[in-house]
């Protein structure tokens, strides 16, 4: 949208995600929540999906859809080789968006934002959401990290507005580039709790009889030292690690080897739908031991189900939970073990966290409010 021009109903393009509908990562959830709400408000939204298979395997593929809840879906040419898929999809999507009749082009994540200059060149209003400082993630090699950093710099140079999900990242852009950004956190919806049914049939899981990690299986999530801490925890409860790898199959293999001598530890693989809902609904604790986050949607979801949560003390987690969860120093295995043991021994403490979690998180983070603020930036 050209400077000074206002329009009641907008034509919007979004790119940088893998594909929607999908739970392959937090970005996909954000794009789906925003785009479907914007369509309900009368705007036109096109999401540029990557080609290729679901990151957790082709058995989760849904085929190439052309529409989802009123959102137009376009699959762009993609080189489906590890390390090149995101790069090539964002290049082809950026060309399509630049030549399309859009008012706003919304880039999600730093790497894809390398191309944000192109729609800008064609007079589009360009918005970038930085979902996290992606160049810090352990899974990327030197080439990919360099590309991501260039994406960050292009976002600073060309984007009309940059959205960040935490105060820490907002301060990073101010300190590093002198660039003001807009803090708009993610949202969450109040869910329906589910009885343990499918998870009982599949893995013998019962309510309050397991601890849960649910998220991507990547090094920065701290799963390795969660396993170390749980090994030392004296409890009959299981440890469920739910989620798919994201170009990190070797890391997943290492984790399984590390856990192989403890029959209480269970890997479910990628989960979605009813299984995901049942896992959140019946967990005794939810644990997010991350070293690095953007804004952890899985944590918002876990709290929305009324879970007692345990998180590392990185700002991206502590800003979310405030005093409504147990916190331990990042990477500190003995302290994590102490908290896990204490909470396993004290169900009344767990219950006290549970009582406040859902109302607190659903009151603080709301997708409709996130959509409203994002549309204000578009204009």
C-alpha cells in the first residue's frame, strides 16, 4: 500500500511459513490464526505455501489445497533439499507477491525477509515479523546463518514496520540497529479439555501420570538436559517428549540413545489434533527448558489448558509466565531436577499453579487483539 493511501479492506500476502494448515512450527500457527481472522473481517489474504513434504514425514502431508477457511493458498516452486527449501520458497513467493495486486506483503521470520526489498520496490507496504533471532539457532550451518543475518539487515533497511514478539528482541533491534520495532506478542484461544482416550490406547497414558514436553525437537529447546534431569527424578510418572524433528534427525537420534536406558521416557513423534489436545489436557507438568525462543506458542497453549508449567529463565519465557509457573536457571540440570522432584512430591503445589494458569494466559494473550494490532500496522 503506497504511503498516504488508506483502504478499508486490504489485499494481503503472507510468506515465510512452511505451509498452512499445519502445526510444523509456531510460525505456521501464527500465520493461520492471523490470516483466517483477517478473512473473517472482510480482507483478502493469500498465503504462499512451500512445496515438499511435511517436516515430520510425508504421512502428514495434506496435499496442495487452494483454499483454507477463506484464505487463498498458493504453492510456490521450492528446492526441497535441507537448507535450501526455506530460501528458495521465500524467493519465489517474494516474486509472486511483488507482481501481485497486494496492498501489504507480510514476511514471517528473518531468513525469508532477505527478499523484502522486492515487494517494496514495487510499491507494496512491507511488514516483517521476527519470530526469534533465527541466526542463533544451532541447526543452521554457516551459509544458512549468513543468509538469515542478511534477512535481518534487509528487514531493518526495507520493512515499513517490524513486529517482534518479546521485549528482549525489541531491545536487540534498538541496540544493534537503532531501529524501533512494534511489540505484538502471539495469542492463544481457550481450548476444550479432553479425557485421556487415544493417548491411553496408543501409549498407556493416564491423567496426571506423565510429564510433558511438546514442541519441535531441536537443540535450542534444551531437551537433552531435560532427559538428564528426569533420569535423576524419583517418580513413577513417565516423561513424554512429543514433537517432530525440523531438519534435525541426527539430534533426535542422539536424544533417543540418551533416553534408551530409562523406560519411563517416551517419544511420540509429531502430534496434532485430538492426540495433541489429550496430551495437554492430562499432563501432570508441562516443561519447556529452552535456551532460545521467539515467543513459545506451546507454552501459551499449555497454560491455556490449565497446566502447571516449568520453564527456563530466559526472558522470552519469564515474560510470558510472570509468577504463574516454576522457573529454573537455563541449562542448570541440578536445579531442574530439584524442581521436578519437588513438584512430583507436592501435588498441592502443582494444583496451586493450575488454578491460575488458564485465566491468566487467556486474559493476557488474545488472537483477536493480536489481529487488530497487526491490521493497524498494515494501514
